[in-house]
């Protein structure tokens, strides 16, 4: 696996790069699995591919505070990102990992590795629900995936020292909740893990055996996706 530790200038560009890495792999233009690490310099709300914004987002507050509401290419419910929230993405080949064609196996494989990286510092980290990582009964990582013919993109958040109050300000209670949440509000449900982000980056790279840097990334395709999709209100606000 190759490592791409790269944050672009805007949330839209960062979302586009995740999708571009997947499409590059599908086109046969990358012969390795990739781990990408990044951290948004700007607070943003990111909704799932099929999320209805009115059901999940406090849109009036986002508009008041000039917080962008953007749509990613993968499923799941909405998240708030920004400084203190480490983002990771992995692009994996079904040819190299045939078992990952089963979605449950994909969750177990990726989240197992992320959890093991965190367990190096916090042994109680665990996988709960479909795609959450927790400390005790508090969630610190939400995740989603996008499956194509020959590859998958699996990406998620890790709350290190994020301003948690922003989650309650910009997100409604999600319409779909895991049983272990027990209908708790965001403030009673999410938690930071308090880890140094540099140390966590290194731990994730070791766990995924991302030992060498990815020499080039799909700049042109990322720019195309930004222009065609990620800067278009018709994409972000279509539902």
C-alpha cells in the first residue's frame, strides 16, 4: 500500500481527490492500494451521497455561519469536519482482496485496522454498529464506502481534538441510528480521543503497511471533478 498524506486547499477539492483516487484505480492507472490522510482546514458539513439535507442538516445555521454543505460520493449520514478531525481514505482492489466484495467484510477489514492503530494508544477502542468506532459508548469515528466494479473507497473521520459543539450546532439527530446510541443527542454520544494527530497518522500508516509515498496523484481528474460536481450546488443540494 502507498501513502498519500495530502490536504488540498478546500473541502470540495479534498472530496474530489478521494473520488479521483477511486476512479484512477478503476481506470487501471494505479497498480497499488492507497491510504490517504488529510485534515480539512475549514469547517464543513459533509452529507452522504443519498442523504436528504433537510432531514440531517441545520441548514439555516450553516448559511448564517457560512459553513459549506457538500455531498460526498459515498453513502452514510452527515458529518462535520474541520481542524482536529483527522480524515483517512483507503482505495482497495478486489483482485488483491476478493473477500472485500462482501460489504460486511469490508467494514471489518478497514475498521479493524483503524481500531488497531488507535488501540496502540487506547486499548479500549472498539467497532460498534455498522461502521462506528467507539471508546466505551462514545463514538469517535464515523465511516462510509463507495463500491465500484474492481475497487472500493472506504473513508472516515477520527475525532482527535475537534470542537464537538459544532456537531450539535450544524447537524440534526440522524434519521438512522445504531441501537447502542440509545437516542442520545450528539453531545452525549460523540467524543474526542485526544491523540496527537501526527502520532495517529504514523500509527495508521504502520497498521495499513503504507510504507512508501504515492509518487503522483490525479491532479487533472481532481480538478475535473471539482468543476463538474464539487463546486456545483446542483450536486450538493440535489436532495
